[in-house]
């Protein structure tokens, strides 16, 4: 077993699925709702049973004691190239993987070249790489079609990413055929803005799992819930426990 695969076992459970909490939102805003107190925020989602968190280098440093045995993905998103420093920094922080967002379809296919350089540096250190390919931009939701997501995820896989974080859009059969069926590395789905009804988020995940997704990397739908531990627990039951949406939703009102 290579060190890269060993690190991935800290993110993907024995069933091959992963519940990751994205906690990197303050990298641009400085303070993000749900992350005002980083250690407390991490403590809550760990209590919910998540497999890993994804966060910034600074937050990773201060929440190490709260993580315990859970995995750590260090987000390397930046305005400039990261391949020349990112992997070594992540290793010093005890990371199990690094993440980089790219925007296929945007002017110049933003950051695809840096993704390829980062892949090469990750290979030097046996560090897994999570690519987050967003068609055009987060804001241009009209670009988030099955066809564009399929192209974006395949580009990330071809560049050498070990796993991919992507939007889920229905219908289930189309996503299964065009995205999951044509991307030869595991796909986990992102959450986007928090849903007004948490059950909508659970159904979104259930549909993605039915299409073949291997888990989630959700941020606001967990950390902005009044009880992040219970929302995390509901997602864990759905993804790892095989619960129905109705059964998983009981965690939102009943401690587990």
C-alpha cells in the first residue's frame, strides 16, 4: 500500500464513501457564519461522526487537537500558483490530501495548468489531490449542466486528481451515465448554499448516491445548521448507514 492510499483511508471509510465537511469559507471573507470559533465548529462536526474536514492552512493549524483521528484536507485555493509550496505546507500540517479549485470553461481554463503542476508535486510526496472543477464559475449557475460537469470532472481526472468534488444536478440517470460513468476517479458532491429545509439537502445527497457519487464535501448545509452535530449525524447515517432520507432526518431532532 502506498502512502497516498494510506492517507485516503483517513478520508474514505471502509465502505468507500466519505463524509467531508468543507470549512474553508473564511479564506476570502475573513469571518464566515458557522466558523466564528473554529475549534468549537470542528468539535461539533467530529461529534457528528464525519470522516474528514477540508479547511485553510491557518485553521488546520489551530484545530489539530479537535480532529482526533478524522482526516484533514488542506485547501490550497489561491490567486497564484500553489504547486511550489502547497504540498510541503500540507505535509507539515499533517494533511491527508490537498484541494484545488479550477474553472473549466472560464477564460483561459483558469488554474488547469496549476492543477497539472500540483499533481506532479503531489506525486513526489505521495499526497492525494482533490480537484474541485467548477464549470465557468460558482456564480454562473446556467453553466452547471450535466454535460459541463461531466467535462469538468473528466478534465480533472485526466490531469491526475485522485478524487473530484463536483456539483450534483439531476436527473439521476443522466448524472450516472455522463458524470460518474465517464469520470474514472471517485466523485464527491459539493453542497453549495444552505437549503432552507435540511431535508432538501438530504434528498440531494440521496439522489447523488443513487447516481454513484461516493460521498459529500458539504460546508454551509452543515456548519450553518443550528445543530451541526445532528446534521452531520444525519448525513453519516444516509451515506454510511444506508438510511432513508426520512430515517436520516430523525437525527435533526433526536440526538444520536
